[in-house]
C-alpha cells in the first residue's frame, strides 16, 4: 500500500492506517528510537506514542512525505525521553553522534536564542546543499537519524572504516564552513 | 553550547534532506535497498556520447594525416609509457595522453622538454633499497633447536615478566586463573614481584614514572560481563594506584597505557568490540576525561604518542586489514585516518614511532591480496601445491626458501605526521620489518628480520610454512639518513 492510501485511511479514521504504518515503517521507526534511547522497551513505547501522534495530527495535517513526517515525530519523542531520563545509562549511538557533533558545534560556543539556533541550522542546510548526495545522506543518517557507523556501513555496503573516515571529513569541512560564515563569532 | 541546543540545531535540518535520507536505505521488506556504487568508478556515460567521442577521435587522427603505422606506433609508445609509470610508482592523474608520453620520453631520455615532468617526479615517493649482498645466508642453528627454545630467558639487566598463577577447580576439572604476577629480575635474579589477585594482566610498559600494567577481570565468558583495569607500579614493586575502567561497556580491552610525561597517562582501549576509546588519568589515577569513536569491528594493534596527540593502528583478519592508522588529538578525537595499500600488494604494519618530527612505520609488503583465509602465503601455496595435500606432500627448504624470500619485502615508510603521506622509504628484500626504538645516541634503530631458512609442514595446525630469520639492525638519524647497520646475531622464528 503506498503512502497516499495510508493518508487516505487516516483521513477516513480507519485503524487499518496504523497497521499499514507499522508494517511499512515500523522497523525504521524502531531503529531511530533505539539509536537514541539504547533501550528496546523505551524505543517501542516511543514508537507507539508516535503512531498515536500521527493519528491525532493527520488530519488536519496532510504530509507530502509520510515517512519523513513519521520519523520526525519518532525522533522528537525519543529525544524528549532521552533528555528527561538523566539516570539513563547512556551508551547509545546517539551519544556518540552527539560527541561527534561537538566538532562543528563546540561546547565553547553559546547560542542565546531561537533566532541564533535557526541561523546555525540554515547555515548547515546551505552546507549540505554543497555536498554530493552520498555524503549528505551519510551526514543526515548519522546525526539526525542517529544510525550507528556499523549500521551505515551495513546499509551502504561499504566498510566501517570508509564510513568513519567520510564522516570525519564532512565534520571537518562543516566546521571550516561555519567558521568561514562567522557563525560563532 | 548545551546538548539540547545541539539537538535542536540538528533537528532543524531542512525536511527535504531528511526525506532524501529516509529512502536512501530502505529495509528489504519495504523497498529493495541499493548498494552504493564504488565512487572511484565513473558512472557509465550514455552510449551515444561514448560513440561520439570515439568517432571524433578517429576523425582528428585521420585529419592530421597520420597513417595506420604511425597510429600503431603511437599506441605502442603510450602503452609503454603507462607500463613505465606503473612500474615506477608514478601517477598519471591529470595528464593527457600526449603528456604521459612526453613525460615518459623525458625520464627515459633524461631531457626536460615537457613542463609536466617535474610535477610527476615530485609526486613520486623516492626510496632506497638496502641490499644485503655479500651477507651469508643460512643459519647455524637448526630448525629443531629453534623450536625447542620455548623460554628465551630473561635479558641482562633489569627485565620484567608477567606470570599467570592457576588454581585447580576440582569440581569442573579446570585450571582457573588465581592471579597474575609481575616479576622484576636483575640478570635473571628476582628483585621483587607484585601480585594482581583474580585479575588477568595482559601487558605492561616501562616508563621513567613507573611500570604501567593493564588487563581484564579474571574470568571471561559469554554470560558474564568483564571489566578492564590499569595499574601503576613503582620501581620497588609498590602499586601506586589501580583502577577499574567503567565506561559503560560489557567488554573493554586496554591496548596501551601511554605516559604523556606531564603527570598524566592516556589509556587507549577498545570498547564493545567496535569503539576506539581514549581515557586520560592524572598522576594519582583519577580519570580526567573519556572519549570514544565508533570505528567498526577492529582490534587495536599498536598505539603511540604523536606530537600532542596519538597514532593508533587498527587491524582485522576478516576482511584482512593490517595497515590502517588513526591520528587522534589529545582529547581522543579522530583527526585523520590513513590506510596504506596498493592495487597489487598488501602492506602490513608491525611497529611505528615518532622520530625527528616524522612518523616511521615499520612493516612488510606482500605481493597480491590475501586469500579468503587472510594468508600472506596464499601466492606461495598456490604455486607449491596445486593439487590436494597428503602426508606424502613435501617441499625441500632449498626450493621453498627462495620463494618465501621473494614473497616478502621489509619496508620502512617515513611519513608526514599531519597528512600521513609517505615522504620516503627504505626496503629490504626477503625480509620483514620489525621493532623500532631510539637508542642511547638518539638514533632510530630499525630491526629487520631477514628470512634465511624455511620448512613446509601442511599437516601442522598452527602454521604451514615456518622458518628462521636473522635480525639486522639499521640506524637512522633525524634527517632520515641511514647511518649504520649491523648483523646482530639474534634470530627470531617465522611462522605463517
């Protein structure tokens, strides 16, 4: 069943929509949540909450790209749980990805308000536009989707070393780009 | 910047990129996934463009009045030039066909008519082959005598050894590890010993500030988690401090403990099989910071200080990888990675050292690629035994040894520490590169193990080809010049 039909089912308030959503995007949603939370139970709970959020927001929303919409909700819910649970013994691939992000978003830099956050995000978008498709996908899958290096290597058919090196070079290039733009001045 | 702000910034990435990446790798039950093409291969151009180029080239040649004979000569010279470039490690990248031929003519005729020639030569890595002509090969020690040397004994002067103590478990009929003892001896006589109860010490390193010892918990199994530990022992055997590492892994292996010579120590370890970790400790053993990078399933073969940071060698057997280096900064962040290999040979790094502001990599190259069992001797075995191996199969050392010598070349690469690019190299045929160390006169010593005799034993489980190497020692100054060489008289065994 394609995405437009699932959206139609949601508009008809048919519970079949959730079954189809689970069947089509369940494993990917679970992977995103588990990558951040490092706990299967928490991740399943998060994904169930995401399905409920989709049910409650579609309609009136009509996403033009359903998987992106669902993945965004899963990610936001997982991050909320991640930040709430300070006692969580962290060792998720998201933790490692966050450490890597400090290379181009250093701890010493300060962000005073939402406007500044938006400016930095836009600069990163501009940078992503300059990358080739493969590099851009690797970056987004690593830092937005929190895929592990191993998972990215498996999915792309490349070695872990290749993925690790490629990401390292992208981070360095992004840092140089942001410094050139005076983002942290 | 707060963690929440970083999350928010990344979370704001434009949805078009999120959507692009969402479908990049689909699970097979949704949409069939696709493997990425090798980026080195150019995507196939549409057929009509390729045809047009070929036609255009033909038109140009004919229009220039070239005869069939001249075209054939042109092709022949170009092929010779390409082969010459390949044989001499020259890069033709960025050169047109005519420039390749012009550079080839310049080098072989020792003229400089083409302005690209200097550029090509500058990109090539110069090196020297150290010849061992005139050295008598063949060992006075027989192979059975070498195999019988299970205990090399203590070296003269102060020497250390780790000894495992076991206690019989009568219930299971097993020998369980009770403790590991670090022994210190002077000319073989015991000076002191330090016992680590219920712990397995895997290695140690002697520094001017004490002996760093490390290992893991005594018992390891698939059902119990284990921990890694480190300790600093004073020159009198007193344990100054001992720490259990707790970085959240069920399995952590310490690969090296490095003295930063500023009162701090750096521990390089592998976490949960796939993380390269760095932890920094003060002089009292308090952990100051920790960093981890996911690198994939590799073992850590070696780690050394490099400038203000570190250089770490990773390796694996499947797929075979023996020349992969990571350069880390002081905080453990990956600054660069280097991998040394070529299309027709494999390079194995055995040791590395920083000297005179350069990184020295000792190792050896083997022609061809390892077979599916990662055996360096795959090429030799395929020539020796094309058919089935039986108890009657035997190859004489006189036939085998030259083949093994041809298979190995010791290489010392001298590299730029920032880029990792080789600047020059030394090689010795029929040998393997060994240990690097700085001697008392501040010269770098490179041990080269030259293969002198071998034996083939296909029914031995631990190896198929084994033998004896004589150790030669080469000395270098900080200007990368070879300043001395000696045949040490030492021998080491070789087994693959």
